[in-house]
C-alpha cells in the first residue's frame, strides 16, 4: 500500500509557537521525540526553575502521523506509530509515498518557541556532543560506507550546521571540506574542515558557493532548526554536483526552544517524513530514502538518515 501523506495533516497540529515565549538558553540538547518528550521536558524546565504550561505539554505528542494513518489505513497490519519503533519500520516511511500536490506545511509550522536571534543563541561555543558515543559511532560508520574515498582529487564536501565536530571517519580528508555553522570558535576547532563560513541560514538561506560544487553535503542533528527548509534545500540542490549526495541525519534530541514546531510536536517517523518532504518538494532530487542506523535501540540515542542524490540530469 502506498504511504499517503495526509493533506489535512496541518489542521490539527497545535500551533505551539508563540503560546509560550521562552528565551532561557538551553546549552545542551534534550530529547525531542514526542514519544518521550513529556518527562524529559518537564525535567529540563524544572532544572531551569520553570515548567512548561500544561497546555503545551499536552500538545506535545500529538502526531500528524495518526491523522495520516487514519487516511492511509494500516501499513503491514499495524499502526505506523507503533511499528515505527520496530527495527526496519523507519526504512518503510519513505517507500511509495503519495505526496500531496502542494507542500503541506504552513508558516507557523516553522516557528519556534524562541524566535530571538540565532546568532545570540549560538554566541557561546559549545564544545559538547549532542548525541551519545554509540550514535556518533554509527553515523561515522555510515559515512565510511557512503563517502567518496579519502583524498580523492576534485572531491568537495560541505558540512552544514557544523560545529567543532563533523563525525567523519578518522583521518578523512579531501581537498575541500567546508563547514557552515553559527559559531566561529567551534568551526575553527573542527579538524576536518579546510574552510568555514559563519552564516545564519534562517536569515540568509543562500549558500555562498557556485553551482555544482560539492560531491556530498552532510547535516547532523540540525535540520530541525531550519525555518526556511525549502530555500536551503534548493540551494543544496544547486551547489551539489549532479549525482551528489545529501545526507541529513538526526536523532530524537534537540535544542527544544530552537527547533521548528512541526518537529517538536511529532515523533521520529514523522521527522523522517518531514525531511523526506523537503527533498521531494524542493525538486531536482531523487526520491529520498530513510535508513535507521540506531546502534542499540532503547539503550542509546537513535540515529536516522534521510538521504537523496541530486538528479544526474538536474
Ligand atoms: C545541535 S548543534 C549540531 C552541531 C553539529 N552538526 C554536531 O553534530 O555536533 C546545531 C547546529 O546547528 C547550527 N545552526 C542552528 N541554527 C542555525 C541557523 N539558523 N543557521 C545556520 N546554522 C544553524 C549551529 O551551527 C549548531 O552548531
């Protein structure tokens, strides 16, 4: 059965942004998955001396997936929300999707609790890792399987939303590995980068590179901070070489106040669909695919990949 992406899915999503303006800086990521969000968020807020209002907490966990599934029926005889936790289910999310004609998200889906300047939020460097060691190892292993070999002449790589680490295989080198991010101190310290650019993609989504420049673009645990994702993905398509690979990876953790509301109000399988939709509606990409590389489900951070290649003819 085809996966039908519910056209009405937006109408029942809580518009969380703006309900509770919150600007206290959170320096490490918290669990972002709607399936486990409630307890984790309350804890974090308590640590900061306040709690999310009940209305917001109740809103979290409402998934468009249930709406979608009520239209699409059942996949494999089970609710998708339930089966998303089973190994192999994530890979199914982007199989045979019947996408609505129009991009189904609205402006408010890309709002955040904290709409203050991202420059301010990322002003202080954070020399931390945002996912656990096992998830990092799984991502690095994945990269080692799909990246062009180290030191291949002419290969260029772009790490978007980068920091002091890119999680590339140890010793990985190319003539050109560019990092884009928000904090210069972090980017300066990233050993794999040959150059970096500090740029707020939510203010200026235009990438400062020529057409057909990169063989690979990576983005680790940060696609959920993009408020103009289609503009950014359009640029990604422009700067990728034909056949170039874009790898978006994410877990269930995030800076909650800075992630877009459609992300914080949905779960892991939904996130796969959301990122898949960015590729689909941007155009110029092959149909996106999802991979679950979670190293130790239930015991370490989950890790998901949504990837696509720029069409060879684009
Ligand atoms: C959770 S960190 C992940 C950093 C890195 N990819 C990693 O795996 O450690 C989120 C990153 O997203 C980037 N980011 C957030 N908002 C951004 C924006 N508006 N424009 C560009 N980059 C942004 C920041 O550079 C920040 O380092």
